[in-house]
């Protein structure tokens, strides 16, 4: 198995609104539900790009859980290690997304909170080239992730998308994971929350704690290091830094849900295919741009043919 995903499995209830409110009331312009979960979205993306994938997680014994598993199956993801928890409902999120790209997400973990070490086949995990982690909402599952770090074979490369809830624990709490992390995926807000420094300084500190590669997405673009040109992602390892510049592909932004997960999918696709880090960032950016053209985290993800064609047109 090339890449195994490990993390929450949810149904995303997405509401398209004019703007995110701090207080008050407003109309919902559009609403729909989709299978989701950060690591699951990335694994779905990789499978659509032709990478052999699998997923480890938990769902409830309900229609939503069956839908979650079927959606991954339909894209060729191995799902036999997803466990069904009889006495709990499948996890879900309430996600509000506005026309400016801002989001507000509320999580009800459900069956995700019941995943335990007894549900995990360690020999299977240790057969993978990569294992891609995303965070859970519950502290018990965070401790489970910490426990797994000591049992993953050194030959398995760990990629990690902690998300904002996990980043809010602070960098010291994440050291056992970061010390094993080959590539860390975060957005601007998450890495600022994790380290309480600017993007570049925070990335340096994460490298000092053991990460090999840092990939930070910057939304529509930020100016870093007093640069004159906005960049949409910042890639860093121990030797070099790369600034990925904005590009444009046809179609307007519809929903940014899962854009970071899509970026991680494109980036990992590049790593698996032995691309340079700047090329991995470019691939991740293209995949993320495809993702935001459709509502839901997975609906707009490209095929490998679409990705290749777009890459050739933009970068030659």
C-alpha cells in the first residue's frame, strides 16, 4: 500500500451563505451534504490520481456510515480497516462557507471518538510507504495518535495535517508527532496558533522539533519576508525555502471546504513520484484550485489527466 490514511470520518453538512456572522441572522443560499474528514479527503484525492490507498477510521452503524465507506470504495480506496461502532452515530460537521472563502466549522465527532488501539492492524500500517494523519476532536484519539507514533516502523513516512483544534494544543504537546513527521501540512492560521510566530519563524521551529518538510498554505496569497509578490504556499525543508506564486484556472471559487486537504493530496502525489519540493507545491496548488470550483471537499478534485494537462499549460 502506498498511502494509508488515519483520521476522522464525517458527513459534512455544508451551508453556502452570503457572509459568516458573529451575531445576527441571514439566509442560507445553498445547502448539501457530502462524505468528508480531512485525511479521508486527501486519501480520496490520491486514489483519484491513481495512487494505491487505504483508510483506517470509525463510523456508526447507520446510513451515513455506509455512505462514507461507499464513497471511498467508489474511488478505489481500501476500506476493510474502517470499523463500524454499533452504539454511536457517524461523525458530522456543520460547515458555513461564504463568498469570500471564509468558513466556520462545528464538529460532532460521534463514532470517531470510539476508535481504539485494538481496532488498528499495526503490521498493516507498517507495510505502507506513507501514513497520512489528520486530527480528531477528542483527547482520547489524540493520545491514540501519540501511542501510534512509537509503533510505526521508521521506514514508514508520516505526513500530518493537524488542523486548528489540534494546533491549539501548542507545539510542546505535538512534539512526539512532529519528531516523526516527514511532511507537515498547515494553513496560515494553524501554524500561527501552533507556534505563535509568523509563518517563516514558525516553520523554522517545526523543523527544529524534527519535521523534515513544512508546507503552509496561505489562502489567496500573502507577502512573506517583505516580498512584493503574494505567495499562496510556503514550502520549507532544512536546506531550502520555496514560494509558490498564485495561478489562475478557469472557474470561480464556490466553496473552500477541503482545499487544504486537496493541496496535501497534490503535494503527496508529487513526493510519491519523486518531484522536487517546488513542483510538489505547484501540484498541490493546482489540485486545491480544482477543489474550490465545486461545493464539497471532493466534488471538484481532478483526475491525473486533468492535473497533468493543467500543469503543462501553466508550467510547461
